[in-house]
C-alpha cells in the first residue's frame, strides 16, 4: 500500500507539472489571467470533470463535451447544428473552444461577455441542457465524487455556482492551441513547403484582415455575405444589439485547427474548406451591410485555392488535439476513489 501511495503521488506530481502552460511571445496579451501552475492543478481537474460530466443537464445525458469534442478542437463534426437534450436540434454550429483567454465576447453573436458566466447559457437553455443552476448544485452536493474534488480545489467542500463556474473557466483557459506547423515555422523550428508558402502569401493578401495571425481571428463581428437560413432566420449580432447594420454579423472564427472543426460557418452549411473558399470568391457584394473587407473581388485560380488550403492545414495542432490532459478524465469520472488524476 505504501509503495502504491508513493507511485500515485509521483504520477500526480508529473501530471501537475505537465499542466504548466505558456503561450508564445508572438501572441498578444490575453484578456484573462493565465495561471496553470501546480497550485491550480486541482481546480483545473475539477473543471475538467464538470466539463465532461452530463450531470449538468436535466436528464444527465448531455455534457459540455457532447457538443465540444476534444478530437475536433472542442467543436463538433457529426452534425451541422448542435444537438441538445431529448435530441433537440439547435440553430448554430458548435464553435471551437480554443484560445478563449483572448476572447472578450463569446458565442457567435457575442451574447456573453465573460467566460465565468458563459456556461450558464447552455446549462439553462431549454434546447441544450435544460437544467437550473439550483438543481445542478444539488446534484453535485449529493454525488459522492464532487465534495472531495471541491475540497481539493478550494480547501473545503463547499459547492456553489460561483465555484462550479470558476472551475469550468479554469479548465477551458488551459485549452491553448499554439503548436501547429505554422507555430514551428514562426519559431524557426520548421519551414513551409513551396506550396504552403504560396498559400501563406495568398492568405496574407486575402484573409488576414479578418482572420488575423497569430490567433487567426480578429474576434470582430462581420457580415460575410451568407444568405440567411430560411429555417432559423438567425440574424446573428442583430439579435443582441438590435442595430440594423449588425444584421447577419457573426463573430469571425479562428482558423486554428481548421482541418478538425468542419462543418464551417455559424450554421455549419459548408462541409469542406474548398466550399468556404468558393464562397468568398463568388460572394454577392450586393448584400446589405456586407463587410467592407469583401468590397474587392477575390480572384483565385484552382492552383491558388489548393495552395491556400495547403497553408490552412499548417494551422492544425495535432499535439493539442491528442493531448491527454484535455481528454475525458477516466480516473476521475469512472473511478471516483482515484481523484488524483
């Protein structure tokens, strides 16, 4: 037993050290404080457990990970629109939950302005998790797994909404994707191929104004010339501001891990990157309030399009996608007595 305890503590120390995270010096300053030291390890693991536990939903079937899969850069590829409780279908595609520390406004329409309260929206939405915060807290208090986890994270076993939401924030802030081939090139650890370099130049000319490197988004809301979906009639940012010029404006998504986050656009209407590029080369500039960035015609040959896609694939971060620290915490949720990893 003594040897087993020593081994467990050894692996716990390794896990704690592995969670220390730094972002590259060419990233801008984040909007949230990033603290991923051994002191926050237990809080991160609590948030990780909550993220993957369907206990947050009314019938204990839907978790955050149901729509935000780690293998898809915390987006979802099985369907264009998010699916919720009782097989309900949402009206938007689940966005990738990466590099959230740099986002000031969350959701496709910017309805939420702080990560600490973002989880309230899906938890209480009748078509997503359909649960009340009061019931969630009651279930957590009565599940033997969670009082010890909260005690490890906070020093005592008090469970309340503030602590629950803070833990979810802490886990999500660790989801930093910064080790793609593009990043290795930026750090002089690799070089682009001839085709990738051609694609990079095309990207800088035609795409970088909205999908600004190194985060590959400017986090602004833009009308990119998409026609309105006749079923959802989703007007995007207008739903929040009620300002006419915000009609059909949606937040510019990051292109990091773009090879893992299909289908694309706020409603998942495009399954392939080629379809996305074809949209921008044929966009109808007559749409009202279309982004000024699309005033000029984007002319790309078939070779140009292939080169551009070749560059976009360099934004895929396999180390992030397959990082075990981001995955379902089997030793926490499936073996409640082993809460150390």
